[in-house]
C-alpha cells in the first residue's frame, strides 16, 4: 500500500482530523501523568478512580454541565470513601478499593441504562473519538491545559512527593495538598482519556506509557519525554489503524501501547530482558 | 548563656490507643551530639517523628530553638534523615537530584536552583566524598554510598539541628568513621545532633550526651555519667552482653587488621 496515501487519505475527512488531534493531545496528557502514577505505585488507584467517575459523568450529562465536573466530584469522592472505609473497618485496602470502584461503576451503568440511550453507553465505555463533538473537544483542551500547567509548576514537588514524602513533609511541604492535586489530575485526565479509549481502558493510558518509559530511562525528565512520545505515537497510530481496519479506536490505541511496552521490556538498553540475560 | 536547641516536654505518643512513648522530656543544648540508645521498638523512631511533627502527641510539646516545628521547617532549621529501608532505589533520580531536594526549602515554587543551592550540593557531596558519583542513579550505589547520599542531603539543608535515625545501620566502617568525623566537625560549628544507633561502643567515642529510652526516657545526661552498665541493663532488659558493650566495630576491626598484618 502507498504509505503517503495511508496517512493522507483519512485526513480528507474532518472527523478524522479532529480525532487524530484529540487523540494526540489525550495521549500527551495521560502519558505525562502516567509517570507519576507508576512511580507513586498508583496503578490500582488509577483503575479505581477512572471507573468510579462514571456516575459523575452520567449525572453531568443529565444536568448538561461539563463531564469533568461530575467526574471530579466522584473521582475524589471515591478515594475519600476508600479512605473512610479502610480506617473504620478491618477490611484490607485492596479489597476496599475493589469494592468501592465496582460499586460506583455499577451505579453509573444503572444510571446510564435508565437515563440515556445504549449508544451513549457504548461511547462512554469504549470511547468515541471518531464522532467527538466540538464541546467535548473544548473540554479536552481545557483539561489538558490545566493538567499540563499544574504538572509543569509542581513537577519537582510532585516528584519529591512520589519519591520521598517524608522528606517533603520534613521541609514543610504540604503533602496532603500534593496528594489531592495528584488525585484531582487523575480524575480530570480520566475524563480526557474517556473520549478516546473509553472508561474501561483509561487506566492503560494512565499506566502503560509511564511503565514503558520507566524501563528506558533513569532520569525523571527523560522518562516524561519518552512516555509522552510513546503515548502520542500510539494514540495517533492507533486512530489511523482503527480507521483502516474499521476496528475499535480505543482497542487499537491500547494494543499499540502494550506492544511498545513489550518491545521496551525485551530490548531496553539497560533494564531490558535481553541485557539482563546477557549480564547474568 | 547556652541556648536550648531541642526542647521536648512531657511528650506522650500513642498509636491506636497503644502507648509507644510515655511522658518523654529532654533538653538539648546547642553544640552537642546526643546519642539515642534503646532496643528495637523502644520508641526511638517515634521520638523522632514526634519531634518532626509527623505524629501528633497525645500530650506535651516540642520546641526547636524556641519555635514550634512548622515554623522550624519553614525556616530550614532542622534536617531529618529517617531509616532508609523504605526508599525506592529504582526511582529515576540521580545522587545530585536527591541532594538538591535538600535545598527545596530555600527555593521558590518552581524549585529552580540558584548558585548558592548548586554550591551547597557540591559542597555536601564533596564532604561525604560522593561528588564523583553525582550523576549515578541511586540504585547503582553501595549501601554505604546510599547512606552518604542521604547524609549529604541533610548537610545541604544547612540546618543547625540534625536528627539522624540509625545512620550507621548496614554501612561500611569507612563510611561510619567519615560520618562520625563530620558530625564532630558540625558540633564545632555549633550544630545540635540527635542520633539513634545500635553501635553502643561508638557512642562513648563521639556523643557528649546520651538518652536511654525504653518506651519512656530512662536516663539522660553526660555520656560518662549515664552510660553505666546498670543503666544499660535497665534499657535492654538485662542483656547488655549481647550488645557488644566492650568494643566499637571500628576499634574491633582495626585490631583484627593488625593481627593479620
């Protein structure tokens, strides 16, 4: 197949141009945050929060306010609920996380089934970047700007928080504030990721690029750049591939991300399986 | 007039209703090194955490240079080096990055280092003989080098009160000696050091004062007066013999070396 044609043909459709740009932006933002998620060990938390935002998204849809607001309330709310149950009962944390996020998620599914059509349900669950509306695009841009600016300003403090929160505390940094900043950004980016890959696969966007980059770098700044590059690449290429094979966009993006991780896992120059096997 | 640097008054700490530290009182003058000695679980780490304000005491108060801990932290007056087993050694940071974290309290919100910060980092790394390693990822270091890196971070903070929780655990003799020498230099410069250690014999070589702790402060004062066999047996429940009271690791080692040459 003609390679130029393969890339150029989809761009004749306005919806594809939009889809590719939005995918790239979402890939960029989620990848940036994914570095903090993987280093802080928040993969399970990311999974929980990204699912728990569902009822918030549905309620926001009904009230005709931005999804991000509903997601924010339920995302942060779910973590507060997890903390409350953990401290007041003898149930272990991973169990609490599992039961809270599935409970919220189930509530969201009930709300969708009673309130909106099944088409909307599948869009929220599996993403609908090929049919994204202009208002959703604006919302994604706003979320992206907030997230990237916050990460840029608080980068050093957040890295310190992930690495050594005791030291952060000992020099008078407010770690409770940083915890809620990271949590809020997680809820917001879950909404952004929901546009492209859907709520079920959002956690991949928030974990995989960071994990891939973690294998390829020993410097935080390099790690962020590598994660962003891999996130944008898989988002854009995944959107293209889904167009050509007429398959699920979210699925294609996440499969590509996972393949990049596998390649890094095997061939990474320092932490890859091949090098490790050679050295041992 | 000698200034009181660390002032702990009647501090009681309980976790989930269980008392970990009962009614601890302690006053340390500026320019002293004070050893904190007790068994595992005797409340040493709890005392540090109470001083740093990480746990809220059920009663009592802590002042450093006459100020409450929040103000102390904001003014970079105290540096705390916890036990390091919880550090993620695979974290993508270099030795230099870690020591620079000691300077964040002096920087603006964006934490952009200026020349005094860079100088302090280089200085601190040179003092612990780690400057040539400054570009290494922290997981590539030996046990002693890891400890020296975190010690350098405390030096870079340029705080006149140092709290060190088991800094000699798992380090080589060379590192232990170097750190003791640095602590004695800091004492000369008027620093106050509170240090917990298992190495009982080395305590007598560099600590001016000793605090014996077992869920409460059993005794404290001049090392020569407090460090008696009777007090120690109270601290360790009558099993001093197991703790190598006789010789410090460093003197033992040098004798062994002599025997071999």
